[in-house]
């Protein structure tokens, strides 16, 4: 299944073919969807927003460039027993669905934040360790809510009651996890499987490495696995160190799809060992069978990278240190002059745009030039593009992480040329000093997935600020400091911090964002809140 194959090119130009966003808008207005139940106009039912991964809600009419400056905090909800909040919520029929790093999944009233029901999906190991529990965003369709956990299980609950419908283990590897959010279409769920094995490889006593990333298709009603595509071949013994190769190429991000050609698009992460072509790649799969149509490695020849690579000198599980140039970003799918294209940002700092039918490179735009922050290979990856871009039918909006400073860009989707760029404000770590004394934990960085609505761009920062920008000029129209204590609707002590690991959700005149990401010293200020903003 790992073998590279190519689909026969198919002519796409036609006077009857509408742009993807136009088709989606027509179907939403007529109450029809691509084979799944339609959420109400204005709802945000899954991480990508739509099947094409636009992260653009065209139905938001209350929050506009004229009104956005009046946004105010409506309520705060605190996740207990955790120091990170990163599950992007879904908002459907007046309910907010969101997971916590404490392993509990919640359904909250969108207007008040009151808990409607909760479900204990996973008991995190080590109490406050934020590397366990629930971190991906849910998807809601046909009365069910779907999400994954950090034990690589997918769950389906009744959206109205929280009653469990099914649960499935997607990978038996002890360090397999699910970080990408599910895509629901035509009675099926599509989700990637990633891993924390690269951290275990830090010790040369660990037999590195045996995990390989995959994309899985499940029956939405039963959870039965329909197919599982592995990004690289099965690891084999090497007779030396590392012990097995190839390995890695996890799928951290969510997938997108083209209905007409029935093609699923994914991105993959770095190799832990060996030199597999399927790592650090953008790829296309047959939606029905899971067979590869094409894939293209975007950093060919880059040596493997795992946790051992940050410890000098080279050797053991990392004899030849490469770069941590994962794809954490989901693919964006759209059309340019009747040509279907697919793009994604990489931790190398480059946004790549490819022909969606063949994988041919159309353009590549470098938004940051990663340089080592620490005296260790891999630290430069923190300056690249982390979690995803947005496309509003006119421009691509992409943000960079710790790029000194992180910057939000608007790009011409046809050429990749920069239209405007707005850096993280230099005073970002000086406004409203958070409860933690100013420290290296506060950073001028924008790792989050970008969100758009008509005329507006939403992006949070590691300095704890949630900001809204003008889509036309990049000017900051509104900002709010989340790095402070909050009185919460559920009575749990609330603390905001860095905004990292998700994107803002804009639905029915409200903006929702998590705040707090104390995973490690390089990734932000700790916190545990979900915040909801609305107009007066």
C-alpha cells in the first residue's frame, strides 16, 4: 500500500463546473451536503470547517470588520486537572463539543457555557501531564460526535446525550496517538494516526523505531475499519542502531477531500529512522479503497529525526541528524482557473502548492528561514508553519511559529506572492502582564491554524493574545489578552496562557478559543480554559 502510484490525469475544465466554495455555498443554502447531514448555517461542525479544509465560515454575518471591535468575553470554562487546552471545539445546534487533556469530553451550552453532559474517555497517565488525554478537535454529523484520544482510539457518542455508540483502537503500537481531527463524509470517517515514539528514541536503550503513520477509513455508524493506508513500508531489523527502519511519517493533521474525483488528501511527518519517500509528504489516496494515487516528499533526502537527535554528539538512535520538518498542517483544496490544487504549510517555513491530480509542484513560497534556536538539530523547526492555513476564496492566510517574530501572511493563491504581512506585535509580551512573571514562556509566535470569515482573519499567539485582523490589509482590528486568571462557569480555577495547538472557531456570532499550552518550555505558558466571545 505504500507503493507510489499515479492517477490518470482527468480533464477538469468545464463551463458547468463551479468553484468548490461556490458549490459548497449552494449546497448549504439548499439544505444539501456532500453525503452527510447539514449543520445549520453558521455552525462549525468539524476542524477543517468543510471537506476542502478552507477553515472559512462564509455564513458569519454578525461579526464583521465594522462590529468586531465590540467583541467581549461571554464566558470561560476551565478543564480540570490539566495545564494545556488544545482541543478545537465544534459548534452545532447551540452546543459546543470539546475535549480536555484530563481525558473528559464535554458538551456545553454555546450561549452560557453550562455543561450539558460529559463523558470520561481516557484517564491521563501522570495526572497533569498534558501529553495524554484528548487533544484533537471533534466532528459532529448525523446526531453523533466523533473524536480521537492519545491512546489511538476513535470514539463515537450520541451528540444529544453523550451515550457511547462505539470505540475502536486504530493502531496497537504502544505510543500511537490521534492528534488530527476526523473528517466525516458519506457515512465514513477519515482520520490520521500519529505517534510519540520519537520521544522514546531519546534513549539509545530504546529499540528505535517501529511505528509508521497511517490514514484510516471507518464506517461512521459502526466504527468498523474500511481500510488503513500506511505512509511508509513495514519497519525491518537493521542489525545495528537504530534497530529498525524505515519508521515514522506520522499523520499529525486532518485530511481533506475532493468529492468529484473521490480523492482524499493528507500530509505526513518526519521519518524516525531510514529514508522513506512517504515521510514529510503531501499525498492523495483513492477515497474508496485507500490506495495511493500519488505522494510527493517535500524535503527529499533529509535524514531522519527523533528525540535522540537533540542530544550531542550524534550516534545511537540518531547517527545522522536531520531536521524536524513535519507537516502539522492540513491540506487546503481549492481551484485556480478550473485547475484543482492542493497546498500545505510545512515546519520548514515553506507553503507548497501542488496540482491535486498529479502532485506536480505549482509554486513554493518561503515565509520563514528556520535557524537553530537551541544548540541542537531540530530546534529550527519551531520557526516554520505549524497547524494550518485558511482560504476564503480570494486569498490564502498562513502564519509562522517562532519566526522572530511569528507573522501572519496573506498570499495570492495563484502565484504565492505576498499580499500583506503582519508580524506579532513586539509589545505582545508586555501588555497586561500575565500571572506568571514575564519569562521565556511568553513568545511572539503564531503556531495556530488560521480561521477566516468574510473580511476577517483570526489568529491566536503564544503571547496569550487572541487577535482579529482585516482580511484586506492585515491591520489588527481587535485583540484580547487571555493570559490571566478567569472566573469560570463550572467553578474550576481557570488560567489562560499561550494559544497553541488549534484554531479559533467562529460560529453564529461567537468566537471560541482555548488558552493555555504548557507542554514544555519551548511551547508556551500553561493554562486550562476555553473562552467564548460575542457582541454586546
